C-alpha cells in the first residue's frame, strides 16, 4: 500500500471515529451500562443476562471492550474501574502452575466460586482449555489498559500472567506454518488432553492482537518476530483463491474450509480486514462480504433470513480500515443503532423478538460505532 494511501486511510479512520464519538456517546453509555451492570463484585461478567456461564470462548474479554472504549470515549472512572476489575478477574481465573500455566478453562461459573465448567468444543470432546484466543485477548487487554488508562500498575501486577500466557501461546499452540491452533480438548471418556489442530481464522486475528500486545508489554523480540510471521502467513495460508475471501479455518486434516453464506464466514472477512489493514486480500474479502449486504446495512440473502449483529459490527471495523466506504459504514452503524439494541441497552444476537442477548456483543457494537485503531499502543510501560 503506497504511503500516501496509508495516510489517507488513517485520516479517514480518524474522521469516522471522531464523528462517531460526537454523535453516539449516549448510545455507547447505554450499551456499556447494560453489560457492566451485570458485573459481579469479583469483576466477572456473565456471558448473557442471568447466565450461569462466563467467559465461554473468551466472551468476557470481548465484553470488557465495552468498558474499555466507553472509558476512552467518556472518561468516566466507573468504566475504567469495571475494566480493571474484569482484567483482574481474568488474571485470577488463569491457571498459574504446571503445564497449563498461562491458560484458562473454556468456561467458568458466572457466580462465586467461579468454578471451571466442562465445555465441549464439538461432538468429539467433553472439555476444552488452553485456547489461543483466551491468552491473546488477555494480553491485549493488559496492553490496552496500560495505554488508554495511562496506568502501568496493572501491567506490573500482571507481569507473571503476561509471560505465562506468551510462553504457552508460543511454545504450545503454534503450528509449523506459524499459525496458531485453536486449543486443547479432552476426548469423551478420557482423562488425557489433546491439541486441537484446527486453525480458525478469527483466532489468528486475536493472536496477532495478543502478540502486538506482548511486544508492547515485554519488548521481547520473539513477540515481534512471531507477529510479523503471523501477519504474513494469514493471507498466505488462509486466503481462499477460488472464493476470493478468507477461509474460516484450516481443519485438522490441513484442508481449507471455504467461506459460505453464514455469520461466521461474514464475520471472518471483516475482522481480519480490521486487524490486518489494507491489502489485496482484505480488499477482496470486503468485496465478498459487501456482495451480501442488504439495502438496510445488514447481511442476508433474503428478507426473511436472520440478520446477525456480529458481522455488521465487524464490517464497520474492517471497512473503516480498508478503503473509502463512508456510506456503507453509515448504513451499517444506523442498522446497529436501530435494530440491534434492546430498549434497556442489551445487544441481540440476531434480529428477532426472541433473540438472545449477549454481553460480548456490547463490546463489538461499541467498537463498530467508534472504529478504533486495533493497535493504539504508543509507549512502553515502566518495567518493574
């Protein structure tokens, strides 16, 4: 990407973000308040209102993005404190000893004592742990808090957790192609754990954020090198040439799973575009996605299809980084404002009267309205 185009894209991103912050601040507060009102005194946010589970598939880390960017937008100390308490809860839930140091179980009870809950990844396993996304997003939050809150104390307190998460990611979950495996599963009826060799595309974006964060927090060359290789190999290994879009995963047998017309495939295109920025592959991925955009700004083939919120929110992020798409971003944001938010400030998974409300979607929708840079880190924290 030529330098002048990169500067122009950055200027567009800043302009969109500034406009969004001025016009959407009340909605940001409304959505953040709904999710954070459910936070327990220990800092845990359940996956949904009244839910018994928390942080399944890294949901809480995404919920905390609502606190992070509500704080950045409004400066309210209550949001900063909720964000900090949530990160502390994640640090407390991390396994600290033995071969699983630096990891989490896939889900926990939403109330004290927040015990780990067995969670099947698919039909062939009874439990899951040590997922790449969970470690990466924890690192991302510690770095983001250090930068946006201009407070190094949390990074200092979490230093052992940061190094443990990085060690596990880089030593246990990285494949020979420099992409990262999903995590570890316990087969049905067994006490042993096996590496799930699926390499999910969305996880690679999470890990790239985490490696950037790890480099920021530790200054380690291994983080910079791993991030550089991952950034190069995502399009190399995951871009599906026939579909001209990103595959959703490389399966356990090493085959690409092509994108189809579902929410996961749609989300994947936009999320990778946001994290990777402008390139031939991300431009093609967004065009693949835009071919499926309905006139109202949602993504669905027919009027009676379910319109899911997550792809629309992710599209605002990806389109904000890749090219000049003011009209489509405005349309998508308006759809989120008018259809995704419940009267109380919750976010529906899809548009239907009986659709479940998910707290992690609060983070995604606030990100969509503000379109932040995925890598805002500007300085290194003070080392202990």
